[in-house]
C-alpha cells in the first residue's frame, strides 16, 4: 500500500497543477482535531487524502473530499480499497473536484462499484470570475450590490486583515442567533485559521466602524481558486453594509495571490428559475445567503455528484437509514 506521510504529501502536491484546498495536509490535520483520521495514498500520477470517522463497533466511514487528484486507474482503487478494508470502513464517499458538466473518468475501469450518492459539501455554488479588472468586476455586480459596496466605503467602514479569532467568533455567534443556524465552535475556527496561517493561504478580514467590529469573513486560496467558507455580521451599524465591502477586499486578496476564480461556496441546490422566483420569499437553509451572494455577478455552477464505494452492503443500508434522519458527516 502506497501510504505517504504529510511531508511527502505536501512535496507531491507542490508538483500538481490544480487541487482543492480540502485535499491539503492542513485540512487533514484540522479534521484530526475533530474526530477524523487522515491518510494519503500516491500511486503513479494519482493521489488522494482520505479521511476516516469512527462509528460504533470499531467500524468507520471513509471520505475523499474533492479528489482524487489525477485520473485514477484500477490499481489506484485497489490501493484505496485495501486501506478502507484495513480501517474497517463500511463505505467510501468520493466527492470529485469536478463540475457537473465534466466527465468523471474515475469510473471507467470499475463502474459497477460506484453508486451515486448525496454530497457532504454544498452541491451548488456561485463562482466569480476574477480574471478581469476591478471596474469590470464591479460593473458585473447587481446594481444594489455595487451600490452597497460603494456605500460602505462612503460610510467609513474600515476593512482590516486580522488574526483575532475571538472577535470573529463573537460576530459569528451573533449571526447564528439572528439567523437561527448552527456554527462551529471557537476551537474549530481557531484551528482552521492556525493550520493555514503559516502558508499564507487563509485570510481573516474584519470590518470596523470607529473601532467597533461589525462583520468578518474567512477565505482560503489554492492555485487559481479562492473560496469564501465562513462569514458573519452582528447587529451594529448594519446600515453601513460592511459585508459587501468585505467581499470586495477578499476578492482583491485573491487576485493578489494569482487567483482567477472566487467561489462563494454554497447556495440552494435548485435550478436558476426557482432560485430567481423564490429568493425574496425564502430564508431557510442556504436561501438566507443566496440573496446576498447572487449580487456579486458570478456564475451559478453545480459540482459533480458524489459516489459511494461500498464494502459492507448490509451495514451500509442501515447507515443510509440512520443518516437520512440525522446528518452524521
């Protein structure tokens, strides 16, 4: 079995043209703080970071987030199967780092062992093209979004890069209470920021008015892509529209780091007609953020479906029944 340590994985990744932030060793290390195990396999020109989560009776579930990297062969899947069986995984969930329109070549050698399944990460998103000058970027925004972005500047909102997770978390708690959605622990945000801080691939921005914190976001970049994962705003001075100016500053940061795409990460998984018909009426789930994200002039894109590779069919069926009632992953 071609397992490698984190150092060798990082070395291998440094020679790859394109891979997702969720395939980095930093992401694997982050998840290890919250009940997961991480392993990395490299076979010829193919690699994958695989996460395992413990279940009762010594069983596990396995997960490849936004991978594998490269085009896996039957030999690669044989190595993956060996690791999963050694770890007593009942199944492996694979979320390809592909858009729905792209071909999933990973199945060519062994299509009967992959079952289309539900995704863990948001299936649909909005991607903003950054390969343009800022004037064009602003002109592509919805009129109200462009107005609010400029309004924040006029109303003296100040955007600062920071490492103040404490303040960010306080704002996040305010957002969760207001919009009635779950948030991660302060430990989680601290760990995720610290894991990527040394590489410079994480950004924490805070918005202030006269030294009073109003809003914040955490974004990441890898290669030509940047992702907006976490954002929050409190109830103070909301009329100054700080969240809009935060996004513009995050996009500027992404451009400075060579990115041509900014992924706003997660909108309702509905077709464009339903999204435009219902976004003013609905606030449940990801609908609450869609109205905000749609204004930045990006393209709605849908990720490829996830697949499960099953090792224990009987327990897998029981797991499906259980997870349909409760989100586990």
